[in-house]
């Protein structure tokens, strides 16, 4: 199979998909580490569904769906943070409400626009065939910005994940950083739905970190391990997607799930 | 640099806190000066934790004024001068990916600029904090694998890493065995006596540290200040008035 694996890179669409996939693997795992440690895993699911509203608007109105997804996901993230800060609602309930609300809006927009088709399907489950050159550029530009912000504030975000109040007392700007984190996560999720699909991106954010946590290592090593897991999953997932003509999001998630099960088994010893 | 003795570290005037119409604290005024060791006692629900949270800006007072190092709370920026060890300190998530070094290093975070590298000064501060709390040999251990007493010292070292002038501890010793607690108390005493760090300590164990502390605050909606803690503790009316557990007095007697 060794020769065959190299063969897939002869296709330009595969080169694009791989490039986009690798960037997304890095972004999803790095941001996922902070999200998981803050017990905020479900926000990725919610924002992914919100991003679908953007995709729906994009498809129906003829704008770039990826751009629209980024914008709507950011707005949704801000609404979630605002609700969390200003109303005494349970965080997980807010996420559940926003998730179903977004999906309902997306479905209505798509229905009214008569756009229930394959193009929408690819946004739900990811597709290696659909990554355009423009998409790669968008993913690279926004992705670099998002990663830059995460690395810039990595120490602060780690401290907040450990204990938000103690971090606040030590002078860290909690509100600002919470908004920043959800904004960056919203951008990353919106960018990822091209390759992983909005119904499956949550798994790529959460599972690499959860798997890495099983090995009980320090923060830096855990982050690196999570990154490695994400990259392996995306690479394997894309190769399977190519060979078996399956939606790439599904094959990526199954790959990362396999890594999770292996991690559980190995760390139990 | 030692803080000017004239300016209290905490200067609180007529502080009240009410929630849903219920008065938790009313009309609290107090001053805490440099290098004092202060214990805060009082019944559960009496408002000890709320008082400390207001001093730290975590809860907002309904009325009254708080000044820290002479500045109004909202204008105060030098938070690294204050080390905070919260109630749940020793209950760290067992899966949290952090070594003792990772956790203690957090104490340096707020003094960093963007992209700032760890400087020699940071390293020195983290090492010295670990030495003070006697956890240097645990440096590379995962926080989740430590005992309650060890975690307590780690969390305290994190607070010390910012080189604070005040250390505020809110009953950090729940779930910690007696030997570890006594060791912790002697470390606190040393911080106060040798390093001249001001300590504000909410505790149930005031009998054990009665010899170390300079002043005693009793909080039960109102605040009573006592500059002769040992005398106050042996006073029967005090325990009846504030509903302090009888074992405090008991401990004290046994300690001497």
C-alpha cells in the first residue's frame, strides 16, 4: 500500500485537502486542549451547528459559505459568552439551546432557498473533493491568526483552565480571555467544516486531548501528544476517505476514536 | 521593598454585602497592616469567605469602600502583590495535566508580557517558592498523584511564586491529615516571621495557631477584632456569642 499512499498526492485536490487537513489538525488539537480542560467540550458542537447557519446563508445567497460560517460562528460564540455572563442560566443548557436553535434556522434557510443538495451534504460530513484553492487560503490565513492568538495567551489560558478565580485574582483579564478563546474556537470550527464537517468537528477538537490526557503527562507534553494524535487521525482519515470514497469527516473521526480506544487500553496497564 | 507602615494593606470601611435582601455582612470596617498574621474565624455561613472574596474583588460589595495598598479596589492593578489560596485548593482534578512545576509557574503568569520568555527571575522565584513550601523534590510529579497535604503546599507555592506581600488563605486544609496541617502551619509561621509576609488565614483550627497570630477577626455578619487572640479564645462568651465550635477552645487548652 506504500506506493498507493504516495499516489494520492498526484492529485491536486488531494494536495489541497491534505494541506487544509493538516492545518485543521493543528488548530483543532491546540484549541481543543483549552476547551476540554475548561469542561467546555460541548461548545465545539454548538458552534459547529451555528456555523451551518452561515453555510446556509452562503449557499442560498451566493456568498462564500466558509466566510459566512466564520462570521456566524463568532456571533454565536459571543452570544453564548454574553448569556453565560449576564443571566443565571446553566452553561450546558445555553449550549443545548443554541445548538438546536442554530440547526433549526439553518434548515429553514436551506429549505426556503431550495438548497438541499450534495453541496450541503459535504458541509455536514466533510469532503476531500470540495476543498478549493480559495478554501486553503482562507483556512491558512484565518488559521494562522487563530493559532497565533492561542500561543500568545497559552500561559494565561492554561492558568484559567486550572482555576478561573485564582487566575482572576492574580490579575489576569478573565472576561477578555474567555471571549478571545470562544472567538478563536468559533473561527477554527468554521474553518474545519470543509474537511471534517459540522456534525463531526467536535470530535476532532475533543478526542485528541482526551486521549493524550490518559497518559498523565505535564501540560506541554500533553499538548504535543494531542497534536500528534490529531495529525495522525486526519492523515489516516483522508487516506481512507480517498480509497473507500467515504466522507472525510467520518473517516477522520473513526481514526481519532481508534486512537482514543488504544490510549485507554495502553494507559490502563 | 517593605510597604509603608502608615498605609494599611487592606483598608475597609463600612462594607456591607447582601444577596436577595439577606444581609450576609453588615458594616464591616477593618485595617490590615504589613507583616501581620491575622486569623479569621466564625461559624459556617457567617460570611468569612464572602469577606475575603470582596477583598479580592471576586464579589462586589453592596456598599462601603475597600482600599488595597492605599488604592481603591477598582483602581488597584498590582495583583501580584496578593497571593490567594482558595477553599478548594487541595481538591485538584486528578486528571489535570500539570506537574508541580507547571502549577507553581502559573504564579508568574500575570507578570508576563506577550511572547515573554521565562526569565532567570521567574525561575528563581519559582524555585524559591518551592523551597519555602518544601516541595522541591516533587517538582516533576503530576499534581493529581499528590496527597492532600502536598497539594496544599503546591497551591501555596503557586501563590508565593509571584512574590506577594500578602497571602490570603481560605481554609485550604480540608481533607488534609493532622501531621501535614501542623507542618503547613509552621511553614506559614516562618513566612510571616522570617519573610515578613502578611498572612490572612480563614481557619477552623485557630487554637493550634493561637501563638503565631497577631490579631483575630471573628466574622458572623458583623466583625469583631481582637488584638489579643489567646485571651479571646479562652473567653467563654466569645465562643457562645459566635457559635464557634467548642473544639477550638479545647485544642487551645491542649496545645499548652
